[in-house]
DNA sequence: TTAACTGCAAATCTTTTGCACAATC
DNA sequence: GATTGTGCAAAAGATTTGCAGTTAA
């Protein structure tokens, strides 16, 4: 494991901020100014493949990266895109028994309108749409 | 609703093939040769926003589009990317009670290795990795 | 007529890749 | 010394957008 790869892993795994590649790159640059964005992408892909990081794909957003172990799902605001971790017990087993297949992993995203956005919407164009 | 929008909706909603924008565009062109790819993208976005289509986002793949009603989730092969519909009862309610939030929708993707790929892998480099 | 929508092409954004060089075993 | 990884820059792929022209209420 190279210095670059370790740095990328440290930043991505030790943040709860669901960072994307660009953000990880900017943080990595502080530690290692010569690191290239391509290197960050390359290592993120490798780390995901090795099972050391989890990739979160949300439509219209760049991929985000999350630590593994401590399995959790994501609650996403339809309005502002903010992400919150949630814990749901027994999902993997539920899917295994629903499908009868040897399911390796499950990724679940739930959508809602967060409190902030609910407040906003109430104060603006209630008549719109 | 314009002819173009209706055509896009018809193609996307009446196929079980989880088509992406490009594929929908090609099918639409047969019916309406002058239609533009940009128009397809624009209408897909509108139709998703209006709740008439569902968007399926999978890392590394272009977005796919699916009909609504008949709620189902997706089982995806890690190896070849093939998609299969699965039905899992009570997911939305489970997430609602797990979060205590007014969850609007849930999108769940489960990953496995499909039978075809299992067969392939068995016959090739069993010692690799 | 006027507002909304289209086709087209260029732009944008994210991610990947080729290549020469550097680091590591 | 060979292999593997890096930095850089260019390319690729998906999607969006500006604009002038078209369509349709």
C-alpha cells in the first residue's frame, strides 16, 4: 500500500461526511501537495474493490465514499441532497430470504424532505406546483 | 404533454428492459426520426420529477428508467451488471419505522453473482484473487 | 401571440486512461 | 532490474444547457 493509497483510505474512512473524490483530493493535497486527482480516483476504485471502502451512488451527484463495517443505510433529502446515516436491522437477511440468492451486499437509499427544507418550503411558494 | 414526451414515457414505461437514455433515444428515433437526444434527457428528467418514471442509478453505469406502480427492487450481478427485478414486502414501512421519518420512497439494490457468471468463474481462474 | 418545447451543438462535469517517470520490492 | 504506482494531461462518457426556430394552446 503506497503513501497515496493509505492517505486516500484514511481520509475517506475516517470522515463521516460522505466525501466525494474531489473533496478527498482537496484534503489529500494538504498532506501531500503533489498528489493527482487521477491517483485519488484510481485508489478509490481499488479500495472499493478490495472491500475497504463503500461507494455511495446517488443520481446526479458524484459518487461518495464511506467506511465499511458498521453497516448502515442512507436517508437522503429530495430537496437539498443532504445525507444522513440510518441503521436498519436485518436487511441483508430479509433480501436473502426474499430472493433465495446468495446476496453479497445491499445498498438502500431512502428519500424524504429534511426538517430544514420542510421549513423552507412552508415559508415560500406553498401554492406552487 | 408533447408528442416527444409521450413517446419517451411510452417507451420507458412499457419496457421491462430497464432502458437507459441512449437506448430510449434509439427506440424513439424509429418512431420519430428527428427527435434529439437532449429532448429525451429533458423529458426523462421531467417524467421522473412528475413521478411517472423511476430512475435507477448504479455506479459506473448510465442511469436507467423504470415504470412506477408495481413497486420492486433490483438484484444486480457484480460481474456482468445484469439487472433482475425482485419484490420485497414492506420495505417502505420498515424504513419508516426504523427512522421515524416520513419517508417518501426507498430504492434498494442488492448485489450478487448471477448463475451465468458463477459458471464462468468456476471454469476460468479459480486460483486468482 | 405568447409561452413552452424542440433540435442542435457546444459546454460541463465526472471519471478514466495513456504515457513517461518515480518508487518500491 | 522488473514491476507497480504516480502525476499530468488528454480523452471519454453521460448529461445539461444556450439559443434560435417550432409548436401548440
